[in-house]
C-alpha cells in the first residue's frame, strides 16, 4: 500500500491552485465592476466615487488630449446641467491581469439627452489598475473619441461637375471624376475612392472621417482647388485641369 503522506502535498497544491484561480476570478470581477462604476461616475459627476477609484498619482488623458490630475478630475466633477443627462455603457471590456496590475480596454457608448434631443458617441479607452493596500485603483487612463462619417447630402449634377478635374500639389496629382450622381477621387498611383458631400464644397470619403476636402473658389465662383484638411492641418492642391 503506498504511503498516505504523498497525498498531503498534492492536496495542498491543488487547494493552492484553486485558491489562486478563485482570487484571480475575484480580481477580474472587481476590475469589471469598478471600471463600469468609473464610467457611471464620470457621466453623473459623482466626485466621491471618482475619488475612491483613482490613485493619487493617476496619469489621465481625456478624449480631447488634455491631461488631468486626480485633483482636477474630482474637483471638476459636476452633475449634468438642467435639461441634460448622460449614460456611459461599456462594450467589449477586456481585462489582462499581470500580478497586481490590470490593463483594460473597452468602448464607452455615450447617450446624451439634451433638451429633448438624443446624441450618441463612442469613446475608446485603455486603463491601468494597480492593486494597492486598500483595493484596486486606477493609475492610468487614455481615451480617444471614435469618429463616424458625417451624414451625406445630395448635390445637383451642375455642382458635382464643378469639382471634376485634376488637382496638384507639386508633382502629386489627384483626379476627381463623376459617374452619374457619384464622385470618385484617385490619387497618383492609387485606386479610386468614393467621395460624398457633407455640404456644398466639403467632401469626405466614407470610412475616413478624419479628413475633409474643402474646395476653394475665385471671385467668379469657379473652383480653383481644394485643401485636404486633417485634424485642422491643410494640404493645398491647386486645380490643374
């Protein structure tokens, strides 16, 4: 009969492994709960919850690219103004545990009620949490706004024809063509892409909401070129034919 003492360390090892797994599951649950709590508190302006979840030395960058301290966030927390409300619901939350550090990524889906109108937006976030003596605290956060295509409008054929032609920036050539009620733009050596009108003289390519093509006209109203504007910076192309 094999000695019974062999089972003791094996049992202890199994218990230790199970305890570690249970602790990891608990940490995951805590991070998921606190992550949504932080989003809720950000939407409602709950300073007490924000202060409880933030580390004193948190490195925080919001969707506008501005950095903020814990003091800035907590003192700046305000409930929505009269006639307004906001909810932030997390989607696609992913949590990676690295010992006492957790890295999360998710999308915050915002629904704002503004004096009878409903606005929607999405924010992409990555956050880092540290398990401290008094629980998990956020030590870093970075958020960017997810950009959507603007609504497209239909323009008269005469207006569409005014954009057709060749445009140049140095030796770079960009061609715009009309196909019925649709426009396409083709860069040097590239493939044609669809161009839609956001409004008269402002075009965009679906799926590329960061860039606008803004057309310029002379005193007689003739198109003389356009600027390709991205994040407020312009690349100027002049009409060449």
